[in-house]
């Protein structure tokens, strides 16, 4: 269970370029479900994903994971929690150029101290599952957009997280590739993982993947789908 | 413990892969680094080896040398002084020495003519240093004619060339008979260039020197320890001069290293952001960069030090001969004894490796403390 209580995020506070990306958001996301944050560019979807996943701390308010306040955790504990609990799929793939597909996928497990063979075996299995079995040694700059996105998904899964956060996962893909990626996300959802996707791509909402849609504008939630009942009550 | 080892192994694996990504940049840095360590280590190794060589040679030198002074200048000592010194308690032996300098206009070099106390050459014969033999192109059996004090030619037959092991002090040496020496320089019988004392108990050298001065008020007494210090000072000074010149190179390298190691590109900052976003702590990023810096600097240090070792002990340090051995027409050729000095290696290590690693880590630390959500917002 992920809860956000009166969460706000302001960048460059006190400066002339001060900017509020998220304002007083209350949100409750139930485990094992697929939730989508929808809204135009600049509506605060990405920042909200970052707040949920512990990539950044709220300027005010609380973020709770399974009842535990994670917004005030020291960096070390927050990082450990982020590594074990969340898998991130970024908008621009964010793969490291010059490294192989396999090395990129293994990256999140590097600081975990897990045995190399075990991590490598899991990475190869994930690549196999995602149709990238023969691409393990290829440098990431030579991948197509669809391949790069699947590598990013494999990387997000290497630590077997309970929650997958995907920021605009179809933004740089054509329709066919988008459908492929959405099918993969649907599989993850079917495995019982919590899926939180930010998008304004109609394909995402038409695919039947998302169970709850949260509309955002100007950093606020302006409407929420059926499963967002508790949010609505607070609103 | 296993967990820690696995983690370090994974970080090293990643660091190696990361170094391979920027091959050109890291290779350039490695080469510049190796060159710096090579130059510094060459100077230090060579200077230390010379000092050690001088110490070994002086170990057999007499404890005290007594010279006569006239008007503050070195003068020939009368034979009578030998008797005066033999009576001193604690003196094991006293000898008069005959030696002097000769300028050879043919090669514009100064020679040292010496009458050895043991087994001097027969009259008319001469044994010379190896460097001198090279400079004059002489071999055993040749006749060397020099101009004596009164301008007349004086011929010596060469009967031997001194062993190269002692070349540091014998490069310009000519060993002759006492009769020839006196005739060549016009030194009257009963006079010596100076006197040498060997002492029974080395701890009494200072006391004995005082006693010598009491008996011979017009004399100058030079202790072996003072000669050793003079050599040390000379080599230290030369090494210091060279290191001063090299300091400009070090400064240039520091700038290069700082620029190469610390100048984080936008790409590198983005990558640090990705690592943090996927679950790396600031400490993990720093450890990875530390490994990277350590791998480059340790390899370069090792390569530079080994090259310097070969340069000094196997190639006779052609880059620094002129400065460290001294400016001379007759360069001694001698094999320095290789020796490992842990303190010397540690000093070089701390002077070169630590600043580089610090230059690598500081800017990374700055970048790694940023919020990872910057990656999300790109």
C-alpha cells in the first residue's frame, strides 16, 4: 500500500525560478493493481512518480509505504528500500552508453552484494523472457527503441521489485512497439506486481491494462478513477 | 563478509567496464601519469643509489685526513708530522699520501694522480681509471706522455685499467709510483700531500681529531663523516635542482589530471544520476570512482616505477646522468646496485596516487549528492 498525504514538491524554493511541480496531493495506491497518472506535459506526473519511488523527497507532506513513512528516511535506508521495492522504467530509457545490454541490466544489483553468477543468470533469464536473448553482449547504443525499452524493463526487474514505476513507457515508440511494451507491462501486472504508469498516450488507456486512472493538471489531482476512493474522500 | 567481497567485485567489474568505455581519455591519462612517475622515480632512485654507492666507497676510507695549511691554503705536509701523530693514543696507523691534479689540454679534463699505499706501479708505469682510458682511447701497453711541472714531457707506460666497480671515484684516476710523482710535480722528498690516520675505536674519532689539532696547530683535520656529509649534500643539491625542474611538470600533470579526472561531463553527471536512480547510494558511486581512480593510478604507478627502475639500473639513467653525476668531461660508468626502499616507494606513492584519487572523487561526490530524480525529469 502506497499513501501520499498532502504531498507537495517545490523546486528552487526561495529563488526567482521557484516552481511547484506537485501541490498538496493525497493519494492511495493499492498493491497489485495497475494505476495510471494521466495529464498533459508539466502536470506533475513524473515528479509524483519520483516522490512515490523515493527518488526525491517531498517539500512537505508524507509518503508511506505499507504504513511506514519513507519521506524522512536517511539516504542509505531510502536507497536500500528503493532498490528492493521499486523498479524504474524511465522516459528516455536512460541506459548507459558503451556498456553492454547485460551490464546495463545488472546495474541495479551491483551494490546489493548478491553473487555475480546469480545476478547474471537472472539478467539472462529476464532478457530471454523479453525476447532479447541474443542481444546480451550488444552495446546499448546499437539497440532499436523497442529493444532499449525492453532492456530498461529488464533492468527494472533485476532486483525483483514489488512495484514497477514506468514514466511515459510508450513515448518514443511506434504503435506496434507500444503494444508490445504494454503487453509486457500487463504480464508484470499479472504476476501480482503493483504497476504505476505515467502517460498521456491513448494507447496506454485503451489497452485494458490500467485499472485506475488519476488525472493531473498543474501539479494537482483533478479526478481519480474508481479505485481511488480513499483519495476522493480526502479530496 | 562474502556480501562485502561480492559487492567490491561487482564494483570493480563495473569500474573496468567503465574505463573501457572512455579508452582514449583513460589511456592518455595513464600515459601522462606513467611518465610523471617514471621521471620522479628515476630521479629519486638514481639519487639514492648514488648516495648509497658513495657511502659504500667511503666505508673503506681512513677515519681522519690531516692537511697542512699555510695562509689558510692547503700546503704540503712535512714527514716529521708522521712521527708526531704516531705517538697519539688510539691511532692505529698513519701514512703520508701523495696525490695531485693534472689538467690535460688534449681532452680539457682534470686527472687525479695518486700514489697508492699498497702495490704502487713500478717507476715509469701507470694504472688509470676506465673513464680516462675511454676519453684518451688508451689500452694497456700504450705510452702516455704528459707535461711535467717544469714543462718537460714525461712518459708513462699504461699497465692496467681500474675495475669499473670503483668508477664513481676512480673515473679520472692515475695511479703512479712515488718516485715518478715527485719528479713529475717537483715535490721534494720528505713532503706529502696530506696524512691519513686510521683509528682503533671509531667512537674516538672526534676526540682524536682534537688531539691532532693540539699537536699540529697549523693543520686541518677532515673526518670521514664530514666527507660523507659533503657527498650527501652534493647529491641532495643536484637531486633538489632536478626535482625543482620536475615540479613544473608535476604542476602540469596536476592540472591535466584535475581536468581529466574531475571535469565531469554532462554525460557523466547523467550516468551518476542513473546509477542513483536505479538504487546506488552516494557511497557506492564514490567507491566505484575510487576503484576507477585506483586502477588507473596504481597501474600507472607500477608501470612508471618499473620503467624508472630499468632506466636507472639497467640503462644507466641516460636522461639524468649530466645533472646527477655532475658536469664532467670524464663520466664514470658504473653499475648501481638495485635496492628496494619501502619508505621511498611509499613517499612516491603518496605524492602521486593520493592527489589523483582525490581529484577523481571530489567532483563525483558533488554530483552524487544530487537528487536522482533529475534523471526522471530530463
